[in-house]
C-alpha cells in the first residue's frame, strides 16, 4: 500500500510538535498514526517510527541543548541502557503477534496517561 505523502508529512509535523513540547513523539504519536491513519502493520509501524527518531530527536536536541535544558550525564547513562534495551526489545517484538503487540502498546499508553494525569 503506497504511503500518502500528505498524511505522512502531517503525521511528522504533529510528532515533531508533540516531541518539541513534551519530549515524546515517536512511539506516542507516530506508531498510532502509522497504524490507524496510514494503515501500517504494528510491526512495520514500530520499525518506521524508530527510523524517524534520529532526525526528529536531533532537531529537538539542538533546541533543548541551546536552551541549556539537557542533563548530559543523565542522557549518556540512559542512552547506554536504551541501546541495550532496544536491541533486546527488537528481537522480542518480532516474536509477538501484531494483535498482541498492538494491545500491549495500547495498555502502555493508557497506563502512562493515567499516571501522568494523577501526578
């Protein structure tokens, strides 16, 4: 299925705006957008979302760094763990059926939303 250029760019703009304001975007905006709006499978959406993170995170990082809003030591330590976790998570993800993966992702988003709303 060909990707709609307009929809893909609009999804990117939305993810970039949300990422710039809240520090999130890839998983929270792009994955659901790819699945629900562009018709991607859950597995393809996860991989595609990760592919977009480098550029969008780089743009946001530049703005945050220029503003002095980055704890570089914390970022470095989290990055070490994230690299290991991402490698393991990707291998696990390929063994999970798309329907289960989609539901688990939905639960994760709901739990995160509730936790943030009550704190």
